[in-house]
C-alpha cells in the first residue's frame, strides 16, 4: 500500500485529477453493472410470461408487464399493451418509441467513460511535460551539479513516467468498461427487436386480423339485405 502511495506522490499534482477520473470510472462501471445484472437476470422470465399470456388475454399480458415496470423490458412491453385496440401501425409505433427511450437509458454513462478515455491520456501527457520541465530545470550543463540536483532530476523523470503510465492505465480501464457496455447495448437492441416482432405478430394474428374479419362478416349480411 505504501508503494502505491509513493508512486502517487511521485506523480505530482496531475495525479489528483487522474485519481478523480478513476473514481468516476469505477463508480459509473459499478452502477452500470448493477443495471445490466438486474435487467439480464430477469428479462427472459418477463418476456416468456408476457408472450405466453398475450395470445390468451392482452389485459393479463399487460398486467404482467406492469409488474416489471422497474425493468426496461417491462416498460417496453407495456407501452403497446396498454393501448386500447390500436392498429398494427400504432402498436408498432408505441413499441418503437418505448425502445428508443430505453436505449437512451442504456447508454447512460457512455459520455462519462468517453470523456475519461479522451482526457486521461492528455493529463498523463501533461504530467510528462511538467516532469520533464522539472528535470531540465534541475540539470546544470557543464557539471558542478550536486547530489541534490541529481535527485531532483531523477524525481522529475519519475514524475514524467508515472503520470504517463497512470493516464494510460485509467484510459485503458475506462475503454474496457465502455466496450463491455456497448456490447451489452447491441445485444439488447437485437433482443428488443426480436421480442417486439414476436409480440407484434401475436397481436396481428390472434387479435387484430380476426377482429377485422368478424367486422367484415357482420357488415356483409347488412349490405346484402339492402
């Protein structure tokens, strides 16, 4: 632990903003991992229950989705099911609007991680420059330098190397988390698209098209009598 502290101190003042960025990165990653764990661990059950109930009773399917409004998949499925006998176009539009809203929430934290990825190496480079400035300031061309001058020069070089490594490390960690979350977002977009298509197909085949056929049959005798 003392070794880490010594490295932190050797890095100079630039290490403080890098520390802040690293804390922000891990806090964001923890919140996002919690979000994705809650979603992915329950969404299959929610989808199966809703799709199983939808062909029998849309109200029951809507009630199941409503119980899981705290999850993105629950809100996505509930959006079209809460409508009263919508057309297939309106049904699809409700799902599409709900999906867009949920995808925005899934991308929460991406901007922060992108900012850390961009800024951390620059801060490391800044520490490198300041460290080299301190190093050259301690050097005395032509000899005559004392051991204290050599120590200060070595400290400047150490600061330059430490901040560069720290900046790259923070950026690499942020990039690692960012790529994981982008991959999860892509998988969820495909999953939502597949689930939405299944629900839309059930609504069209089981509910909307039969009701339209019944309406036409009821109108036909009335037209024949006229």
